[in-house]
C-alpha cells in the first residue's frame, strides 16, 4: 500500500515531531488532538521544530514553511481520519487512555486504514483487539528529536499481516528513518530495552541522594565520551514520560518506582519543570550546564 495521507493522533512533544517530519518528507498530514488548546500548543511546538530543522539540517526557509503548510489540524476524530491511509497514535502512555482511543477510532476510521502506535513501552497485543482490525495494527516507535535521532522501530504481533508490516517498514524509510524491524513482541523494543534500565539507575541514584544530577551526568559523559548524560536525555524526552512510567509501576506495587514518581512530581512537574519544552528540567535551557566546556572539568 502506498501511503499518501497520514493522521497523527496526539500532538505532544513526540507526536508533533512525528507529524512535522512526515510532512517535511512530502506527505499530507492531519494532526488530531482532544481540544483547541492542545492544537495551539502543537502549532507552537512546530515553530520550534522548524527552527531546529534549519539549524540541524540546514533546511531552507521555504522547505520548513511548506512542511508546516501541508499539515492540517482537527479536534474532530472522524474528520481527522476520513482520508487516512495510516494513523500514528501518540496519545499519553497509559493503557486505559490508549484502549479508549482505539475503541473510538475503530468506529470512524476507513476500512483501508492501518493503525500504528508510537508507544515506547507497551505491546501491540495489548491493543490489537480494541482496534477492530488486528491484522492492520502494529507499533511504530520513534526516538525524540526525530529529525536527528532517526530510528523507527516497527514491531508486529502474531496477528499482524506481513504485507502491512512490510509496508510500514517501507514508509519509515520514506520519511527518512533508519527502519528497525522487530518480528516478535518485546517490552521496551530495542531502544528502551537498553535505555530504560540506564535511566532508571540514574534516577535511583538521584532520588536516594547518592549524587546530584550534574555529577551523575558528568560521570557518564567522562567515562564513556557520551555527549549527554541520563538527566540531559530525560530533559529531551520530557519529565512527564518517566513520571508516567514510574507512576504506573507504583500502582502495581513497586515501592522504588513510587519513590521516584513522587520525587519527579514534587520537585519537577509541580514546579512547571517539564524538560526542554518548558525551558527547565534537570537543567535550564537554552544554555544547559552540560554544554559548557568547563562542565567536564
């Protein structure tokens, strides 16, 4: 199947990046979100992405402007998906929210439409039946700063049609990604199977007052020559995501996760510190301390 019209449902940090990248590569994109406030926030985010494309990719003014002009916005789900060949879901990382969304989506999406979830931690089998079209459902997971960190993990479940899987792998390449096919369900996929334990370990060190965030990052950067430490990475991801993941584990009885979730909420989210998007998280932006040449001394 050749995709022409793509709908991105959920316009948060990563959803807005996905929408803009798909449009930048020449596809017609519709962004759906639940209210006008969310849509306006998405437009503001995309203004930032346009600037980043010019800085990081040397994109011309005309290119970034044309990409934005190919995007339409809607708060009406039926209207947003009426012509969609592919829907990429990027709603909050909570199972009940995603299940509710797919049940509503199944009622209004055309029969031809393929559904793909950008979930970073959940499995396609958790939602396949709720979609009403399990053979046309799979995962399509992107990394933050999609225009630079251009990975696309495509994960099928047992009921995914192989033609659908192959078509989405091809689509990922068309939008400038390095396509990473995953043939069996795996919690955490490839990237987060490696990254999440690393970030969890860093948060445990901080919450248990072993060291401060800058010292932990400095340790990693000096020892491995990495350009960023775990807390700089968490600022890119956005602190809401690790909070949601820790809160979910806490609800399941994980006391260590409960301590982390409480810390992130009280020390960061409640104070409006969401990471790069708000101008402050573990670091202050646009000139975070870890970019200072003296940081590693």
